[in-house]
C-alpha cells in the first residue's frame, strides 16, 4: 500500500487576480516541491482528478448555490463575496476540486492506496450549504464525506479533522446536526470568520459531534500540538470513524501572512502521525487529506512535502 497524490492542471486555471493570496502559484509550488523529491514522487501513486456530477455536489449544497456558482461568471460576476474571486475556469476548477476529493475516497476504498493527499484549489472549508465565502466555492471535504457515505456501505461514520488557521465554518454548518460525521477544528480564535468557539458542539441529534479547539495567537507550537493530541484522544473515546478526512490547511505555519500561529513543518509531521495512528487503529488507515489554506509561497511547498512524506511512511 502507498499514498496516492491526486491533482489536475485545471486547479491552476482558477484565476483570482493580481495580489490575491489564494493564487494559482500555490498549486505550482506544491507540485514542484513534490516532484523535486524524486524518491517521494516515485513512491506515491499519481492520480488525475475527475469532475463529479451536480447531484454529488448537491448532497452537501443547495440547488441554488450550485446554480449560482455555475452561472456566475457568465452573468458578469467577478466575485462571489468580497474575498472569493472567480474567472472563466473557476466553476470547472471547483467541480474538479470536489471531484478530486471524491476520487480520493474511491482510491482508498478500492485499495489503490492506503491514504490520499489531494493537491486541490480552490479550497473548500468555508463554503456553506448555501454560500461561497473565504476563497471557497464548493466545500470539497463535505461533498466527499457525503459521497463516501452514499457510495460505500461500510462508511457509516466519518471524522473530519480541520487544522487550518481559520475555522471551518462551512463544514461545521453542513454537519452540525448529523451524528454520523464528527467535525473537529483547531484554529486561531478570534480570527476569520469569527466562528468556532468551544460552545459550538452540534445541534439536535448532532449534539456533541462537533469539537472546536480555539487557539490564541502566538501560542507556542508545543502547546498547540498537545491540544491537538488531547483532542484526538478525547474524540476516540466516543467515536470510531470508518474514514478520516483532513482539511489540511497550512496557514497555521509561523511564516504564514494570514495567520498568527507558530506551527513548523515538524509539527505538521507530528499531527499527521497522530491522525495516521488513529486511522490505523479504527479504520484500516483510511485517510483522505485535502489541501485548504497556506499562503506563504516560500514555505508552502516544503510543508506539504513533509506532510505527504509522513502519510507515505509505512
């Protein structure tokens, strides 16, 4: 078994305009870093992402939201909110982004790979069922989690681990009342988008199936890593997922311009190892890791490379 790397050149065609932090260059630096590590590149299984149907995306989004993203550029929109810019190829990229993570689910379930990293853009975890926001058009991980549950009978319970510096408000909202999906977010707080307090723990049947670990700016990395490990241990006491998704944002890195946390590459490696150990214990190692944030073009590639290298370790 090995790690699969899923990507597609369309991810680079989503043009956000001059000066925007969620730039096509992010995809380029990540792919360059992975290819330049010849030993790693030769050992992973390269898979091209595929688009997915409207119905698969609408399992996590409303019909109106899908229609808006589909038609926005043709109708003359240059943005879906103040931060979420679009271009001619943005809808296609977004469909392939959600599709790439679904393809990751297939790769794991069909024993093509033990785990997966999807080098995707646009990111997804801020997109709600009804709206695009925070650079995100469709919620890639939410779409793939629903796809996994709907497509594979053995995937009844899913855990989503979000370590982006920003709270995954969209993912939380989509599953807030759902006890079959455990959502855990560790993020800087208070920070964009303003959600993610400890008191947000789920609603109705989904009560206690959401955990937020808000982190103050400039908390030492050692302390934040300990908070992460303790949270995973706590979740494991009451929830045994059949598959684990990582909303793998790398903007909690100490060099990132959009965050104020202090993680380094070694800390992402440690957190990856923690999730792998949990996955090995409860779900046959099934992990689908999906790129979210990370905006320092000088460091992003190497941070992702370290994450993928740890996923790929036997």
